[in-house]
C-alpha cells in the first residue's frame, strides 16, 4: 500500500500526517516550531524529523512506503531547506523528495476539495488568496508585521498597546485598554483605573518600566495584546480597533475577490477563529463583494498538505475523498 | 578660569563643547554615535572620550579646569553609564562627575534662555515637552518606533513603504510612492510606473525581493523612506501621510501645552527642520492652542548642554549670556 505524508510547518507548531493512497489518515503527530526562518535551520530539522518519525510510528508503516511528501510553509522552501529536509526524509527511509507549498494555500486545501475559492487568514499575521484551477491566482498581504499583516494579531496588539500609552500621555482618549495592558505587564491591578498616574517628568511613572519590558521582546510578541481588544467590551477605543481590523481584513479579501469565483472562503488563524464577533463582521462586509459565499473555518493546513500529496500521485480528491481525509484525521488519537 | 563641558550624546552622532564660565565656547568636536543603547557600551565610551579629548585640545585647556559636565542623552544615564562615563572623564583629568539630562530637554535649552516653553521634535523619533521653572513639567510621546513616535521619520517612512506595498497588492490606491520606494531599493527605474507588475502567485514579483531586503534591516532604517513622502509632490497618498504626520505632531504638542505657558516652541529633528511645508502646517495647527508662540529651530542639544552646565555652577544664563554661548559656538572652526 502506497502512502503519502503531509507536513504543515509553522513558526510555533508543526503538524505531520501519514495517509494511505485511499485517503485514510493513519498517523498524526504535532511538534514545536519547524520554520527555519523562525527557529533556525538546526532546530527546524530536528522538530520536523521528530514529528515525521512519530507520525510514521503511530501509522505503523515504514518510511519506504511514502511515495509523496508535501511541506506547507510560510515563505516557501529555499533550495537549502529543500536539500536539508530531503536529507531528513532519507534518514527516515523516505525516498520521495519534499514538494513545497505556501502555508496559506495549505490552509485553503484543508477547508475544501474544491479547486477554486478564497482563503482569508488572521493569526499573528494576515493575508488572503484567490484559488483558481487548484492554483494560487492572486495573493494579497501576508507581508509580515513590519510591512503589512493588516488586521492580524500583531496589528491589533500593537494598536492596543499604543492606545494605552497614548492615554497615559494625554495624546489619546482614556480607555479601559490602559488598565488591561498594564495588568498583563504586571504593572497594575485590575480595578485601579488610575494606576500608574504618579508622574516623572510630567509623565506617568509606569510608562518607563512598560517600555523597558516591551522593547526587550521580539516585536511580534505584541500579538499577545490582541486579546485585550476583545476583552475590553464596549470601550470605544477597543471597539474602533476591532472595527478597523474587520475593515482591513475585508479590504484584503476584496483585493483578491473576483465576480466569477464565488467561493468558498476558507477561514484560518487564531484571531478570526477565536473571535466570533470579528468573523461575523468580516462576513457581513464580505457579503458586498462575495454574496452567498460559504465560510469554512480550518484549524491548520495538515489536511491540505495530505490532499496536495494525494493529488501529486494522481488521486482525484473530490468531496467523498476529502471527507474521508478529514474524518479519518479527526478520529486519530493524538489529533 | 573655570570651564564647563556640554555633551550631546546621540545614536548617530555626538557633540562636545567646552566653554568658559563667562559663557564663551572655546572648543568643539563632533564624533559618531555615543548612546550605549544604540552602539553598545564599549563603542559609546570610546566615541565620547575621543570627542571630549578633541574638544579640550581645540579649546587648549586641560581637563582639570572643567568644573561641571552635562550629558544630554536619550533614555537618560543608568548608574552603570554614569560610572563608566565618570571613569572616562577622570582619565581625561576631569574631576567633575557627569550630570545627566534628557536629549529633548537639551534641545530645548539649545533654543532659548527662557525657563518656560515647549520642545517639539521629529527626527527618527518624535516627542514633545513642556518646560516650567527650568524643569520638564510634562512629556508626551518619544516612546520609540514600536510604541509611539507619531509623526516621526520612522512613522512616515513605514507608512510610505506600506502604501507602496498596498498599491502593488491592490489593497490600496495607486501611488507614485511605489515607483519611489522601488527606485530607492534599486528594484525599478524612475519613469516606469508599471515596474514590477509581472506576477508570481498573482502578486507582483518585485514584492518578494523588496520584503527580503527590508526585513534584513533594523526596523528604524525605514525612517530613510520619509524623504519619499516629501518627494512625491501632489500624490494624494503621500499628501495624506504628510497631513497625518502634521496632525500627529500637533496632537503631541497639544498634549503638553497649557494656556498659562505661551512659549517659545523650540523645534528639533531632521524631519521638521528639513521640510518647511510640514513645519508650516504644524505651526498653523498649533496656533489654535498656542497663539502667538515663537518657533525656534535648533540643530542639536550641545548649546543646551553647555547652558545647563553653566547653570549648575550658578551662572545666570539670560538673553545676553545665551547669545554669547550660541554666537561663540557658531564661530568655532569645526562647528
């Protein structure tokens, strides 16, 4: 029995699944971050090798049975990555070379067997795709925290912290976000709305330790403050940030949408998946350019990586085969 | 004759001046970046020691004649900085300990002998102060590129690059900034407005090399693209960025302004000094909360550091003494 391997390589976690050529998932394993850009080449290879080894073990099959491998990864695979991951596969007895695919495309293929439609993601980053004839026909955003990712967790979290500091500085309106941000930093307790208003140089003293803490982090860690925008209830500043995030995500989706391609719209990323109010608002806005589109949430791209690997060996993945993949994957003990 | 030493320590350049207790500047030297946060403790001390040594040499006085030293520096001096700079001074024969002052306050004191008024700065960063009774009474912004600095060079440059990428992505309007940004990156020649519109995954191919280049830089280097906002003429996107910068800077100034304190408003930083259109717009906006205030541009904080050092030894620096400092400083050969 020929088998395939799908690997969804993320910056903070990596998922591997082994499936039979009939589309039945036989083994699954999840590990830490495996993207060489995020964690370094050495750690990436160790994580990915560990995940694939465990998935094969759980599937109770040897690496020699794997005839196709798809790696879905942000930024794609460089020629060095391909060589390094190829060595890893050979050490596990897998002769098939890794085929790279984009992480957003992997997520799209996790949501539908259809070969046209859209993907909209908002997690730490944010971006959108239009898929036609099983290929990426248009990409918008996904440009990273410094240059794009509008409506992403980083984008929201950065605005949350800046709004809190503007409040403390008298440059911006008073907002409950201030208390929430200082609370998360351990610089104020809840229920003390005037916390940290002792002055140094006419500025609340708490600003200096807050700056010192945050500038020690990697910038993307500001994404952690996105939760405060959703926790702040009807606070006007927080509501404006949430609304601007929804408008930005719809703008990114609108940039790839095309009248002849109706959907579905696959939805990925923790910010959209964990905040139903935001997702509903994005759906409402998108109805103007994508009327009647179905929205399909997906947790990650591993089912898509398996689907792409099966297609690579000539398997036609239609509705029934796709449901076989996702149902058998969901039934695996470690999934 | 007792003398004083004023040092304006910046991230990219450091200025030292020696003055007599009568307020006549006798020696001046300029060196590279001397802020331990930006360049590291070792390089900072070497630069500052070299600058002070050269200023003393040019003043033709020995270190033992220096009775007061003021260091103006962003972020202030930590206790380790103070100890390390103190060692440097002793090696040059200077027994006086370094007194720290903020860089924005040094800039204010470079512009006026008056002990109340305002400072508004926009260079790589941006912030404002209100001064009362010769001390900082209120501070707003100056929070760095990630958390504040609204209307700064970084703030403008980041918007310029994001607008260009949004144009290439079809998320934003067409703008001349795209051509200017790609030109600065060496990815397109001027006069080719459709440059880089060959597609990969439905995205202009030029986006990928642009991202790779910029993400290799330190984020603050985006400040270099602020020039494109001013070079783009009547382009609507560039004009909107310039207007938003002016509104942000006025908002920061308004946050520190107080009816009883009329001015002057000392203006510092390359973005405000090199772009008269922006400065005029900020002046116009500020007239609403600071009517009739005089605006005084200053190139740096070294005259302010000298002024603060003279005040430390009990010299009353009024209009005549202040003009003696700035006139004698301007007349020095290396200034």
